C-alpha cells in the first residue's frame, strides 16, 4: 500500500522521492513500527520505535485527528518540509498532503523529532512508549541521522486501517486526481 501511494505521489510530483518512510500505527508503540527505505537501492535504512500523540491512545494508537490542539497523531501521506532546530531540538517538518486527514500538520507543528520518552526503559517500565503532542517522535540517538536521511527527499506514509481514510485517500486505489 505504501509503495503504491509513493508511486502515485511520484506521478504527481516534479521530482521523485527517493526515501520512503512508513509508520504502521496499527502496531503497538512497544514494537518497532517506523521503517525508512532507500527506494533506489531497495535498502532498509531504519527500523525504529515511534511515539504517537497522547490523545491517540495508550500502547495502541486508536484515535487520529487533523485538529490543532487535539494532541492526536494524524494519518495519511506527508512530504518533508525541511529540517530546523527548535523546542524539541533538531526536527523535520511534515507537510500533510491529505485534506481533512493531515493537511493541518504544518499549523499543528507536527514534526519528527527525538524524545527521551522513546526508549526501551520506558517500554519496560510502562509497557508502552511515552506519548507526544501528536508528533512521530523517535529515539534521540538516531533522530539526527534519520532526519538527515529523510531530508534528502522523502515521503512519509502514516498508516492506520481507518475506513474513512482508506476510502477517501487521494493516494490509494487508482490514484485519481485530487477530489474536491
């Protein structure tokens, strides 16, 4: 599904994305659920834990939002919008490409960043990762490397089996032009 969405995105874009990142929010936060691939070489570059928003659920993310202030994660297709250093350190801005599902990501400051609550010790103590304000947070030890890799031209596919998103996504199925 993620590779089909990437192919759809690349047909619409001026330049093909070479890095594909996939988050599978249907998996528990206590398991790796972020994978980053180099599409050209077909190599897996990262397999990592990733946090979800505190109002999305406990170990399992079950609620998603596009609303500012929701403290929930968003699903769908994102493109990278550049790295910067801010409140959470070195981070990667995400631009949501799916109206109604994640197109408020920039306004919500949904970014990939490192966070101390993403580590095996937290999982052992709590049975799950700590949670973010909606950002896909990763281990601080790999954050810079992962962000630098994704900053080379990346596409993020944040999956959850939400029937509404699966039926309305502009990047799934037959890759129709954007719907109004």
